[in-house]
C-alpha cells in the first residue's frame, strides 16, 4: 500500500495562475485551459513584445501581470558587465510595466556560461504581493510586484558554478528554497522569505564524484501526510523536511551530474532524470527512510531519456522528449514503452500538458502538438522561427512563449 500522496495546488498561489516554473502543480499541467493548437508569427498572436538582453527564465503570471528575468550586456566587449534584471509585463497588452536592475555581474570576473545557458535562467516565483528572483551564484532577491522595488537582496550564498545558473526556487511556508550545486559547494538552502536570511542549510554529502554541478529545481510533494522537498544533485536525489532541512530519504545513481529536468510525481511514484553522461529515468516510491536505493526504486529506463526537458504525466502514462527529439510514452507503473516517435529537432524546453494535448517546443521555435493516448497522434506543428530554450507559461487560455528576442502571447482569436 503506497498510502496517501498528493502534489501541486496546495503549494501554488492559485490553481488558475502560473506562479512558478511549470505552473500550479509544478509539473507542466494546465488544468482547464483551452489552449490554441495552431499559430505562426501572426496567426493567433495577441501580442509580441521585444525583450532586452538575453534570458532563459520562463514566464510566470498573476493578477494580469507577467514576470521574467533577463541579463542585459552593458557594452560590446567580449566579456561585458551584465545587468541582471527583473521585468513586469502587462498580460493584456504586452507593455513593459517596470524593469528593475537587481544585480550587476562584472564581466571580467564572471564565470563562463554554456552556449545554451544565460545569465538569467532561473524562473521567478510569485506569492502575495511579492516576486522572488534568483540568479544562482549571483544572488537572490524579493521585489514588490506593484512597482519592482527591491524588498531585500542577498549575495551571501555564492559558489563556483560550472556553465552558469539554472535551477529555480520554491516556496514553502515562510521559506524560499533552492539548491546550490557548484564544484566547490553542494547543498540545499532555505531563506526566510521575509528577510533573505538563511533559515537552514543541508549539505548533500555525496561521495567523491568527477563532477558535482547541477541545475535542478526542487519539487514539493505530500506523502502519507508528510510534506517532502525533493531535491536532485549530482549522484543522488534527497527528500528533505522543508521546515527543517532534515533528510528523510535518498536514492543514489551512478555518476549523474548536470541535471536539469525537474522531478515529477504521479502514480504514487517520483520520476527523476539522472543527467549526464547517460541519462536514465528512475522511478522511486517516496515512502522510505534513509538510503532507500536498494529498496524503493521501482524501475529504471535507460533509453531516450532527456538531459534537459522535464517530462509530463497524464493519467497512468508518462511522456518524455529526448534532447534529440524522440517522444516516448511509458506506462507510469512499469516503465514499459507503449510507443515512441521521432518528432525531430533539438529540445530543451519542458513539456506542457493541457487536457489530452501535449505541447513540445524545440530550440528553433517549432512547437509540435500531439494528443495523449495509446497511439501517437500529431495534432499540429507551429513554427515561430526564433531560437527558444525557455519553457512555456500559461495565462488563462493563452500560451506565453519566450524566444531569444521576444515574449509572445498566443491565444485563439
């Protein structure tokens, strides 16, 4: 008996609002949304707003306002200073309502980032009147949604990143929680969300590994009446008590590092992708204590598992797109492949599900829409012809799609 498990709306501002990375359930589910299936640069585009700088954070939205982060180079030099900024955009018109510099990153001393990363890749998170933004090793801040004024900022939790920043924070009670996974430091940190001061720190305590860096975003679930914070690092996933940081259980995996996909939780199982150099999908029962590697792993899948896009679960099925464009439908309980299909292209953005439709955005700006089910069924292909690595946002019945140059609001006209 797996007992009682749940995830999602209890940890979001509202089931109808996309206030964090991957939405109300943190797992890419847009319940009740009637999203468009066809668009191009003009068709079903309500507005397109050019964005300053470069950033791969995903859009979040509440109360008719969209929030993003970006990094604006301050010169044409090879390693320019970067103005790390938060933006607020009207969901109705696309007008920029405010634009606040949070930190300035000095280019001469800034660590090198990966060609598929940015200096602003972590997605903001919203709660009440505040927006919380995170720039990895460069710092974390709380701003007022109304006017972008900085409530607090901290750069006390610095580390030595590899390839830049990536993982987004989560909120639980009075705490803002994220992972720190550089070559010099690997831990999970909770800040007091009112002040930015450290509430607790939990080291990952993984054995010696060739590479420690990772970029995963934590996931909050409830299992048997107990809230768990699931946080992946190199070599292991940890379940922590989000109130105290105390470890509940862990599962180890061989040499996994540079982990990007967010864990998901469905069918009574936690699903994690283990990253480089060969990603596997590990399905875990979350009702153990201590090191449960040998007792609570239900199965492992080692083919066509993504390095970057987070999967999505619909009903008893799990859908995942590999970075090189192979879509797989798995039986969530057993891991058996029900079907697979080559979509083509290269993928970094996480999957989005709305009803029985699955949306997949490739790195060249092509979105493929398929229908979930026992057989592969393609519904549409929509090409914006702009580079795209950020994941989708949703506002009511509209898709918020960020490309390298702009933010689009796409909805049926």
